[in-house]
């Protein structure tokens, strides 16, 4: 390699999924990383990976320390071994959107706690028949939002039918199918927590088609504070999470780690906030 000094170069690894280039999460992470890139005078390469084959996530070029100074994982699909593989090669790493007990660097939100707050809010409105449209539970965010839902119902001794738990995978089409399933139940839920705003909007559209009034007959809560929800006629109750800030802090901490200027492991937990809109109401 030439001895000529080069700019720091980092890689942002993003697992590929349907509609990735319209994904609020992916675009917000990229925006946050980009904000830091100019300030750090660094290059960030985006590496989109195959979710079904984790062995292909890290090829030799990504772990060549002559060219790459560190890796940000936008998510790891619950595969900590992928990160450990890079660490063993001496490549600085940081993981986004995952709380990790092991000594691995991360910047994340507490998705379980946020989901608990959502369900407690619905319970405070008098709802007991609370269903959920889960996200992709191969991701920690999807799994933790489901666990927060389940733990809170258990805490308040609310038993809900198994068919109140449906799976939308953070995608429109599966979310729409899940919404139709829930809203067609004989013992229809009075409130539904959708683990993303995109899924919540599909749910609300299905409810309109079925002449179910929101929030009079059905309370709906989403997750993300996605600007897409602003196009909806009813202001969505949702959870705001600082995704851009997560991407920015991930990039800045990775830069510090790569230069040996960070206390390890870096573990940053960012706050979420429940934003009350017009899609939820007290049970009459």
C-alpha cells in the first residue's frame, strides 16, 4: 500500500430487506452517519448485505485494516458472532439499535421499555383487549417491542388470546394482512399497537375500509414518528426515537474508537418519547 496518508474510511453495514430504499430507519441512519462524515472529514461506504446469508456480510475487503478503519452495523439480526468475527480481526466496530450485555460497542434505544410505556398508556385509557402487529422479530428491535407488549400485559394480569399477536415484519403487505385478521375477529381488540408507523398506517387504512372508527372504536399506536404519518387524516399516536442521532453518535464514537480515544466498551442508550396524537382515546 502507498504510504500516502488517506482519509479515514468506515463502512456502514445495512442488512437488505424489502423496500430498503424507502425505509425510514435505513435513510435516517444514513443521514445521521452523513452528518458526522463531513465533520470528521471521513469517508463512509455503504455495504448492503444479504440478510439470509450472514457468512457473506464481512468479506476480506471489509476487514483489511489498510483500507478500512472501522465498521458500523446498522443492525445485526441478533447475530453477535458477526461482530465478534470483525473484532477478532482487530477491526473497530460499533452496533446500532441493539442493547448488548457483552463488551461490544453500541448506540441504541431501549425498545422493550418503550413498548412497555405504550401498553401502559393504553391500559390507562381503560383498554384491556390490546392486540399487536409485530415487526421483524429476527431483529432485536422487533423482538423487544413484542416482549415489552407481553411483559406489560402480564404485569397487569391481562390475558389476551394468542391470535391478538400478529406479524407485519415492518412491511406494508404483511401488516395489511395482519390488520384484516385482527379487525375480523369476533372478539375484536379495542386497541392495537403496531411496531412501526408504516404498519400502523396500513392498519388505519384497513379500519377505514371496514368502517371502524378511529379512535372511537379502535385506538391505534405506532412506533418511529415517521413523517409519512403526517399525510394521514388522523394524527397518529407514536413513539419518537432519535434514529438520526443514533447514526451520528455511532459514527463519531467509531471514529474515537479507531483512534484509541474512547473508553471501551462504548454503551450509549438514547431516550424515546411517547407522542400522543388523535388515534387513541379512552375506552367508552
